[in-house]
């Protein structure tokens, strides 16, 4: 078991530390880091039928297919 030690600090230093702690807490709350951390919902995966329908619609509309940005040079 860890030994607990106490120290005394001036009241001015205590108030300064308290203000910094409050500001840091507000900052973390604004970022959503405190409390229940939830991962963003994943979009549902496209089914095979939905993919086929999407390609049929593209073919029927006559739109030209393009490469994804990461494949373009």
C-alpha cells in the first residue's frame, strides 16, 4: 500500500491551481473527452443487391465512371 504524504501550499498557489484545473476541465468537456465515450456509428454496409442496383442505375443514366481520387495521379 502506498504511503500518503501531505504538504502545505500557499493559498495563492492553491487558487491558481484550482483555476487551471477548472479551465482544463471545461476544455475537456467541450471536446467530449469526459463522460461516456462513444464511437461514431458505422454506416451500414452495402448489400450485394444494393451494389448491383447502384451500378445498373449508373449504366442506365449514361454517367461515366471515374477513378477514386487516391488512384488519380
